[in-house]
């Protein structure tokens, strides 16, 4: 939230409290009191990361939507960077950028991924196409597309995939254009706490999406992700044994 409040521009920052057990809600209220751009929402029941993101989408009123994980931060010029990316391709409903990755153990950061600017389609997708915190989504274009609730891991990849199936057009900004700093070594993040059941649930969700597709190129892309998940599932099972 510190990285949000310094942004200049007509923005709305939606914070969703999903029945947190620490003092995060109280901290969020302090930001709402100081800056009218902050809004705090509370789910009626605990809905998980997907449900929290869906609540934010349902409430959002802006033209574009992006997501910020708890272990990430916006760079000081993020708003200006996103504006330049949007103007570079006004047809796109999905924009993506490279990002900076911060390594806590050596107190250093570097540019993560070196995707070139341009338009990408299925069969030629850039690295990190499955994340959501390095992307902008046109809000009205999303329609009723939402994150699959119940998934505790991989919900972002599934959502991004469904968006690409709907449009099959991803615009990527310039090489050195970045808006997000991703803190890679947060041991408390959900991705570090995933269980074999979480991986299994993700696999089932991908397979359900696969069964609905008829286009060969889309089925191949999903099948590749399923293959990756199976390998992760196998490693996790061996570790648990």
C-alpha cells in the first residue's frame, strides 16, 4: 500500500479483507482515511484468494484492472508506464510487461524475463503469460470472466488462460518497461505453502477447461500446462513420502 499511495493519477485501490487474522484490516483502514482512492471491502465469508480477487473485480469502476500480490509493489512510475503501454496498442484488451525481481538474500534486483515488445498469440506466448500482477485487463471486456473460487494455487494462470482463449491477443510492452517489483523469496507466500491437494485441484481445473476446447492450438497449450502440473504433483508426492 505504501507503493500505491505514491502513484499520481486517477486511480482506485481496492483492498479486499478475506477475514484476515492479523491486523491487516486495521492498517488498511488507515490508508483509506488518508487517501480517498483507497477502498476496503470485506467478504461476507472467507472465500480464498480467487474469491477476494472476484470481489475486487465486481466492485471496480475503472477502465483497466490489474492485481497486486501482498509480496509485490508498484514502481514509482508504474502509472505512467501503463499509460504508455495502453497508448502503444489501443486494440489490445490484455497488456503485459516484464518486471523486476528482488532477491532478499543478496539485497539485489534485476530485470526478470526479456520479452520483446509486440503482439503474441497462442503458440507464441511470452514468458510469464500466466501471471496476473504483470498485466492490465480491460474491465468491461472481461464481462463475466472471473477467477475459479476454491483454488488456492494456480488460479491466476487459469484466469489468464481463459482471458487469452477469449481474445487470443496479448500485447507486450517494451523490454525495459516495468511496473512491478516482485519479491521472490517470501517464504510466507501461498505459492510456497502449496500442498499436493492444491496441485491436484489446479490440475482438475485445467483438465475441465481442456475438455471444453475444440481448437487444436488451445488444447495443446492447456495440455502442456497439465504436463507441467503432473510433474510438480509427482515431485510433491515423493517429498511427502
